């Protein structure tokens, strides 16, 4: 239950930091200063014995101790102490040891839990000692990383605030020699996005939103590569990515001038590339008043273009046209994307393989519903577009490659997966065939493709559309056409109708040689108007069998000798392939093959 008895009271947790450091003294003095609004309640999270010793030494009153959560009817005083460990700590002022480190980390974890449970409206942290934390086996370099782990946040940053100057760090506690190697485009974009999200909260909804300044790493912004190439290789592409996502970012700007303009109010915040680049200027002007604000949140998927106008604008901007050779027809109907997602029945446990993600409209929807997505894109321009727009999401693995030359087993590993794609028109059928013939097939396939091909996939024996695709699909999958799609749902519109088809894998009850089966049926359907005894004698697969073997097997299996390939269903073909392979092995053993 919440700690505050009144709905208008704001309750803040204040962790004591390292018991041997300045944290407990500073926290106690802050609480006793009386410079707080009446509606604010402060809860000191730490050991009461530590605070009592400081209160006695400083001749200050010590707040009362409480237990959380509060019992029904209890009220919270303006200041109180909460000891989440319920044990007294042996502490030593001015010293570092593992006991101090364990206690300090535990107090932070307890304050976070209180915030998540609704006991506190926020938390403030006193300084931690990295030596004590390291002695306690603490793996994080500071508060920011620890808070991110405790709250399960993937994107986080630290903003330093001193007067009108706000600084967000792209890298934090690193040796200077390691900064260039650790600086990545995603780190700069992450810091910029989090800073941009924080500015309206800091300045208020009616404040004029000022642009975001992004520092260069090298002197004079690298002088066009003469003094370093990180600006061209990492920072400038990150600024471009931020602009594409709606952030008014400027840079890379030379660090020897940008802080002057930021303090003057020209920029809302500065993204600095490393610790001292940002903190040196800030502590020069706000050493006694500066504070650190932890920023974080789960990545919000960018809304990628699905409208006709947006897709056209993308190609016009790059002075290119979609490639007919690559089968590029982009979905511009959000309803079809929604239908595909519903048919795929995705959960957070699902791994999805997407072929030909294009501009990422379907990719975005997949990331909102699935656990992981592996997307394979052949076109270089589209691959770079996807990389810039989705590189912040660690759940997406983006691969540049040709799916007809890429082994999907290397992409998904041994995990169960689903294939969900707007398949390229030019090679969609070949991709499906390649995956169906593999020894690792998806549990579910939901794809868009030409209506004519979809009708062949779902066709039953004896119908005009029944063929090799129907037979191979029937080996492992039940199929259904979910939706017929008009050409206008794509851009450029194809000359034929399309369809969303869903194929659900069923349990295979047959033990057979898949390679032999595929070769045999491919030979038979290659001459589909010929009768089976005639067509099966052609080619090298059954060459050497004694005359009359094929008719004898057909008679034994009660298959009409005048039947053609399209007259047999999956069960009949499995029986025929098994019998023929047995005959071939027998002939080979007798030396007749």
C-alpha cells in the first residue's frame, strides 16, 4: 500500500549511499534543513544506527524509524528512517569495505522496490563508493547501470543538470583510451533519444523546445577526418538517425564551444561523448548545485511508413524506383499488416524470421508482439534504412543477404521459429520451397504472395490447381488463405491479386527419405500429363529397375496405372516413394542397379 496518507503528499526515498562516506551526513543535514514544501515527505533508506551516530555528533534531531508498507490508518511523518535490512550494520567512518558496499547496494535495491510497489513517488541517491562496491563483488560501475538492471530497462543514460546546462553522456565510466572503441552509433542515438524525451518534462509542456547539441569526440570536430574519423563514422550518422526519428539534433559540434552556447540557452541539452567531456564544464559552473538525473525507459518502436505517400517519398528522396527484379512491392495498408499479425498469433516467446522487410512496416509490428525477429534484406539501400531505424532494438537481428543463398538454420539456430513475411514477388515461391525442403521447418508460416501461387498451395488432389507445391506443402502443413489482397494495397501495385496465406505445421507421422521423395515427385510433375508408368521410367532416379517393377508396385498399392501425378494425394505419394526406394535399394544390392 502507498505510504502517504493523503493523496496530495509526495513521498521521496533518500538512500544513504556508502555508510563510511559523506552520504549519511549530507542526507541528515538535508532532512533537518527544513527547506522543503509541506506536502513533501522524505524517507531515509538505510541503517538507523548510522544516522543516530551522525545526529549525535552533529547535534541534530534524528527522524523516527518506520516499517513499510504502513499499516492501515498510519500516517507518514515529514521525515522518517526505513531500514529494509532489519539488522544493524558495523560501520566505520572514512573506511571502505565489503560490508559498506553490500549495505549501500541493498538500500538502493530496496528504494527501487518501494518505487515499483507504489510506496514512493521517486528516489534520490547519496554517493556510492566504487571501492566498497567492488569489494562486495558488485559488477556495476555506478548507480545508472544498477538502476537499469533493477528496473529491467534496456535504454538508459545519466543526465547532469547544473542551472541551464544539461549534459547526457553517451559513454560513462570508462578509461579515456577505451572511449573511441566503445563509442557506437546506437550509444549516441540512445543518449540523444533519452535526452529529447526528458526535455519536455524538465522545461514544461509550454516551454520552447530547444535543439539538442551533439558533441564531437575529437578537437575541432575531427577537421574533416584529419584529427580522427569518429565524427564521420559514428557521430554524424547518429545525428542523421535522430533527425529521422523527429529529434532536432545538431552536430557533431566542437566541444570547446558548444557548452558556452548551451549555457546561454541555445540548446536544450548536450550529448557528450565521454565522462569528463561533459562533467568538466558542468562542475565548473555548478559544483555545489549540480545533480545527476537517471534517464531510462523501454524502447518505443518507431512508427515506420505504411502510407502510400510515405513510401513514395522515401524512393523520391533517394532518386530510385522499386526494383521489379527484386520483387519490391511494399505494403501500404495497415489493415493487412494487422491481419498478418493476428494470423501469426505471436507471443513474447516467439522467434520470427522475416524475409524482405523492405521499409520495416511489418517489422515494427512484429517487434511489438514477438520476442525476437531475424530480418533478411537483400537491397543495400533498404538494409541501411532498417539499420538506422531499428538499431536501438536488441531484439532485432538484421541480416543483409539473399535468402535463396542464405541458410536460415544459421540465422535461427536450433530454436523453434515462425516465418512471417511479405515475400518478394520475384522469388517468394522459391524461398518457400527451399524452407519446406529443409530439415528445420517453421512451426507456422504466414506470408503474402501472388493469389495464383497461394491457390496452388492450398489446392486438393483432383483439382486444376493441384501440383507440386500443393503436394510438398501437404507433407507438413495445413494451409488456408486468410485474405485476398487487392493490388492497391501495395506500391507499386502488382498486376495481379495477392493473398495472405497461413500454414500451420502438423506432426509428421511418416518416416521417409525426403531427398528421394522430392526428386521423385519433381520428376513426375515435370511431365504431369503423362501416366505414371511412363513418367517414372524417365530420368536416372529409377534407372536399372527390372521391367515391370513400376506397374507391379502400382498394382500392389492399388494405384490406377493410368493415373497421372496430380491424381495422387500425399499419402499415396508417400507409399509409392517408399516402395520405389525399397525396390531401388534391392536392385542395387543385387548388382542390378
